[in-house]
C-alpha cells in the first residue's frame, strides 16, 4: 500500500487525497494521535502530540525558507560547488526568525528513515528534539524527549509520523504552513482542554473569552504582559488582533512578557509562541511562581491580560510585599493579590483585562471589601463585565471580567472621553451561544457588541470611526459614578447597576384594568362551575351509598 493510503487507512478516515480543509486534517490527526494514548498520563500525552506538531512546524518553516533561497536569482551567480553550502548557512535562516533545523532533525529525514532507524522512530524523534534545542538557544529545555519509551507503541507512532508527513499543511490557498500548523496547535490545545476538564484551566482559556479581552483593550502596539500565561493564548490572540487590524508585518509591534509556574505548561507556551511567529523568549528562560519569584520586577506594561487561578489559597504570601498598595490580600484567596500585582505592572497609561470568579466583585471576607474599595477610590476600575455560565468547560465557578486602567482622562491627543470617577458596568449573562450541552461561546456579534459598548463609553478612535456614542441601556450597561458605587458598599456586580431591561409595550395589548376585570370574572365563573360539579358528584355518591 502506498504511504499516503497506508497512513490514512491507519487513521481510519480514508485517503488524505480527498482531504481539502484544515479542519479535516486536524480531525484526522487527532484521531490518529489518540490511538497512542496508551499508558501515558494526560499531561505527558499533551506534550507528546504537540511536540510532534511543533517539530513538523519548524521543519516546514525551514523548508519554506530554503526554497526561497534556492529560488533567489543571486544563487545562480554562486559557483555550483558552493550552492549547497550556501543553502546550509545558518544565518540565512535565523536572520529571518526561522529556527535552524539540523539535517537529521528535518521532517523529510525522519519520515524517510522511520521504518529502518536503529531503535525505531522514537529514537529518531528524541534525537531530533535534542538537536533542534541545541541549535536554537530560545528552545533550550523546551521540547519533549519522550518518544523512545516503553509506554509508546512504536508501530502506531510510525503510522502517525507517516500521517503527519502526508497531511497537506501547505497548499491551502495563499496560507503558509505556519498559519495552518498554528491553527492545528490551537485546535489540539482546545481538544486537550476538553479531555482534561478541570485541570485544563492551568493551560487553557476559552478562545472567545480571550478574544473579548483583546477586543476591548485593542493592543495595537507596546508591551503585553500575562503573569499566569498558561500556554500563551493571550499573546497569540493579541498577535492575531494586530494582524487583522494592521497587517501581519505589524505583529512585531508587540513585545510580549509572561510568566508561568508549571513547567509543562511553560513548555507549551514556548512552542505556541514560536509556532505563531512570536518570540518564545518572552515567557522567560525558566518557569517560576509569580508571587514567590517575580521574574519581571521592573516591568511597566501597556497591556496586561490574565486568567489567573480562581480563588487560590495555596500561594506565596508575604505581608510586607510592596505590591500590596491597597491592602494585604488574605492567605485564603489570592484574587486581590493577582489584581494588585497586575496594577503594579501597569505603565502610567496602562490597561488590563483580568478573568476572575464572581466572588471577587462582592466578597467582604478577610479584608477583601476594603481592598476593593481602595482600588475603586483610586479610580483604577474602568469596566466590569458579568459573563454567562458555561463559558469555562474547565470550571463551574461563575466568572467575570475586570478591566483596570491607570488613566481615565482624555489623554491629550487621543481625545478620549473623560471617564474619571466613573465605572462602566456590562451585564453579558444572557449572551453567547451553546455549542453543545455543556459549553457556551461568544459569537462574533457578541464580541463586537460588548467591545463596541466599551469603546463608545471611552470614546476611542475605533468607536468614532464607527460613529458610536454611549448611552445607558437598562438591563445591559450603565455608567456609574464612584459615589453611586460607594452607596452600594463598593460591590461591583453589574446586575446592581444596570437594572432590568425595558419591556416594550404592545399597542394592541389589552389594558391592564380590563384584563384584571376579565380574568376575575372568568375565575368566579370557574369557581361556580366547580361548586356545581362538586354537588353533582356528592349526589351521585349518596345514591351509591343508599
């Protein structure tokens, strides 16, 4: 059987010759990879599969750059005996932000030698991972070397390598392999999140929630920071936002900085950034706990985006930490530790979007109410958004979004609306669409409506371009003053402020007084009929007893 047919048959999906869409390729690869789960734990299996996708990516990107060099007219001017060595000059790749891939780590070599390699294909892959890391300092200690182990079925691994070799990651219109493989990496992250359930919160935030944060903050350029960056989703979506609005060449207008406490998740973030053409050095050269070991103590960011662990009680708390400017957060809950850490990282005009549990909006335990009041009085809170349920497959805890900012003034030439001493409240609990019985997602229309509401309130350039102006909408949004918030004891739950939605009156509806009179008359008539029937029943029962 030819390799293409053999690999496709192994996946149980028919021939890849008929596969045309990225989604079909992703589904086939997932089903084939799932056969390899074996005795691996979920976290190791995640690294295993995503490591393969990453190796395919760096090899494809290298091959694309090599083809560009080979097609360069200047190559013809180089003596023939030197052309091959020119194509192997490392600087010709690294200067274009392409990872250098040594010859025995290239996917073609692995594919061609998978069946005959001494020690099996697993040994080839472990060696390839090691060689890529040695050749690229930014990937040191990042790639998994877990393929040549007893719990890995080498025959099925060989089938998966064949399948990945045949899958058409290129040739999808004008889209380069990087885009297709980047989407495949994200697809697998989401699949793993669904499979792992609650534990997936360590590395995955639902894409529609991340997009909402990004669309509200509009990070066109500057420093973007995430103190609990997981697999790097906030950074990837920020890059996509810039690519959509300004063009792909402008994604480098963002400088990313992140920190992650979990070693395996940190590895995923490094790979995710690299596969999306972003600098993996942005998440540091080692994983570390943000509270115990802040790797970026002097950073002042333009944008902070975060989905930190909800209600974390096991955290490195020091009462004399200089970050606790608005009050010492309790050991029992790190929500206000995250918020204050994030505020400490904001530049003079920096803004932040943070996912937290609903309890953060109203809790008064262990001094949290005082910390919240101090942050409101310092005019740091710009917007609060109540989210609908079922957005987070990884947790049943209801969530909300905090948007913080250091400067609500017009900001000079930006000519924003002056929103000092005001907070925008948005109740989005009724929004989103259920994609299955347990998961809800925001639609593009939902994201646009919410972000437009914020931009109209703030008077941003994008709102003015659309001709948007802000108005309170009962049941949906309300701009409250700090004095109003004080009257509510600094509780920030949107439902307290937006009120109930207005109900449009039906001009053809029956007047209330007439409806009450009619229903009252009908009720008495029914009661009379009930009494008559009761008398008839009693009479009939009496005859039976007689």
